[in-house]
């Protein structure tokens, strides 16, 4: 009995130390072309708990990279972001999303072409929808772009995680990732579009 009481007391004392800072987590989903390039900017943010590369928006169940990249599945290469809303707001995630894509490109992003590489914001609730539409409208009215913004705002559906070798690719294969990014002209185009805000 004494052992039980001592164990319970220790557990009670330690319990607050193991409780996460926020019990609430939220999810955001974005498509901005190559998902390798969309993980990195979100991973840098304080309050982002995880990023996952994957596929969403289409009709094929359990799609493979080969199926999605060749077109025909309706899916977009996407990144799913899990975040702590007490540490970072959805508005900030939207800001980072815009600054990492070419919003006037139709059915492509940088060197990757096809519907599977078009840009989109997938909202998970009405607040996200409202904020996404508001941010897009603000960009349209800013005078920054002469062309119509191609980025779609869509309801989130099933998200299919990509194969494991795609996850954290920019960390696991940093040299080939940097070469791909440079060869694709991504950073050059982002700087043309966003100036000092590019990638941030």
C-alpha cells in the first residue's frame, strides 16, 4: 500500500512536467508545387509541430508518386502542416505559403508543369476558408500582380502521405535538393515576385 501511495504521489508531481504547452493542435494543407520545397519554410516556424509531404484533392485512393506525377489522379503535390495555434496563427502560415509560390502560374509551379503542380490552399474549417479568401483578395487588390491569381481555395479532403523517401527530403538529400531547387529557378522567380519577402 505504501509503495502504491509513493508511486501515485511521484506520478502526480511529475504529471505537469509532461503536459504539452497546448493540448490543441490544428492542421493546414497547402499545395505549392514540389512538396520537397514546401516542407522547409514551414519547418522553420516556431509553433509548427510537423510537416508531411503528400497528395490530396484527387480521386485516386492510396496514390503513388509515379501516378500523381504523371497526371490523371486529380491529386496535387501538397504539404500538411500540424501547428499549435497558441504559438502561431493561420494568418502567418498563409503569409509563408504565398511567399513560397508563384500565385500567377496556371497548372505549374516553376519548372514543374501539370495540374498536379498547381497551387492551392485546402481549408479545414470555415475560419481557414475565410482567412484564405481574405488573404487572396488582399493580394489581388495590392497591385503587386497584373495577372489573375491562379491559386485555388478548396475544401480539404483525404490527405495521402507520400512515400517515406519524400519526407524531409531537403534534410536527407540536401545536395540534390539544393541542385534541384536551383535548376528549377525557384528562388530566382520567388525573388522576382516577392523581393525581400521571398521565402519568408
